[in-house]
C-alpha cells in the first residue's frame, strides 16, 4: 500500500443530513438539516439570513481528466495534497476578490483544509470561461477552420499558444438545458451571449442586467488573478468561473462567485520565464492531461468522444506513482507560491474531518 495519505472518497462521511449526498468528480456536499443550519448560523454568527440552508462541502484528493477518475499503483487513489491545495488557492482568491470590492462567495467557514461550510446558492447554469491565450480545445478547433466561438469572430493568422487580441468570454452550459430553443440538450455546449440574453430565465439569471454583471465580475476577477500571478512569474492563460445567487442578511438576492476559482483544476497556468523562451511549462491539471497523452500508446482514446467506452476501460489502468507524485508537486508548489503558506498533507484526513465536525460543530451522529 502507498505510504501517502489521500482522501479518496468524500461522500462516505457520517455527517448528519436528511438529503442525498451530492457527489461530483472531486467534491461532495452534505446539505444540513434546517435545525443544524439555524443552530450553526447563530452559534458561529454567520452574516446570512437565519433561514439559509448550509452545506458541508468536502473535497477529495481524486483526480479527474478526460471525464474519468484516475488511480495509481500501490493504493494511491488520488494526488497527495491536491484537495488542500485547491481549497487554499480558492480561499486566497475569494478573499482578494472581497478586498477588491468585487463580489462575495458561498464560503462561510473552513473547519479543515479539505472542508468548507457553504451557504446554499442557486447556480447560474453557465460555465463562465475566460480565455487570454489560444490553446487547448480552442486551438484544436481553430486548426480545423473554426473562426467563430460562442458568437465571437476570431482573427486569421493566430499561432498556437499565442496571446489573444483581447480577453474572450466563451461560456458553455452547466448541465443539460431542456426545451431551450437553439441550444442542444447536451452538457457543456458552447453558447453565445445572444443565447443567454434570449433565455436568461432558463439560465437562471434574475435579469438581463445580471448578464452584464456576471461578465464584469468574470473579467475583473480574471484581471485580479492575472496581476497577482504575474508577480509570481506565472501566466494566467484561461479559467472557468461559476456564479450563483444567495440571500444577503436582508433577504435580497445577490450574485456571487461559487465553486472554486483560479485553481489548477479550473485554469491553465504557465511559467512566464519558460514561455518567454518558447516553452510551455504547465502549473495546472493540463500538465497531467499531457502526461496521460504521453503515457498511453493511443492518445486518441482520450480526446475522441466517440471512443468513450474505450476510455472508461483505459482509466482502470493503474498509473505509476511517479506520475501522481509529479502532479502533487505541481499542485502543492503552485498553492504555496500563490498563498505564501506551506500545504500540509494530513496523515488521517478522514479521521481529522470527522473529529472536527463532531467536536466543534456537532454534526456527526
């Protein structure tokens, strides 16, 4: 067995809830009972309405790529330090956004490096993507002759990994939009601003004016992170933000940042010095994707959606521990660079989380 401790599963904790655990590829959310939500809001003096629903969001150390979860040899079923790194980076950026007067977020408390206590938000059904360089899937589409992305026309003559003339907002759907004219009923499909304006209620915006606000918060948030990363020798290439609505203490809706922001999972980050020398050195999950492409003899399986069944079988292969340890160095290294703090890797993450939520929050039966 591996000597490295990871939190492989985040959806099997004995946290008190009367609803199904919402489990994604990396994070799980336990929605608290109305009684526990009200109690914690009072005890911890969270500045939100007493009727708000709270959730315990637990991040695992699992790593997903190409829509699959990957595992390592020797029982290393995750990346050491990955979850703590993602939470630390998001906490850092959310705090900076608040200090810059941009917008609030859904996080109320961080009891453990792998845990957030959050206010339940009503999500906007958009993956809000901002691109500063042409790379990845956008470059692949560009080489096939596409010159319009999400209703935005792109200039001819661009070169791979070059900076775009301006920051592009290229949104896609969050989940499947059913019964929405002009929008295919599949997850993660690109949409134009006109699509969003025409169907703003279906995307769960309160008003068309909030479309302008989300674009403002996306752009300003991007620039805040870009500037901060530049001072550490990093290039902020592209990223995904998510937004939602919560009630403020007066009971009014407010648009907030939610999920995670500016992390190696949701963004591409490049080493600026290496980029100036003509090299791409990834400080994000894109580096892991490239490792997978190089590791397997037929990388088309990883990128071709028509070969998904083969990909699922491929992901059952155990990766060398060296690959996951390299990813660990990337995640913990960039987190420590951004936050200025060391990422501690727990010897017993599950036990620590249970003890804290039991003794300090009375949420374990």
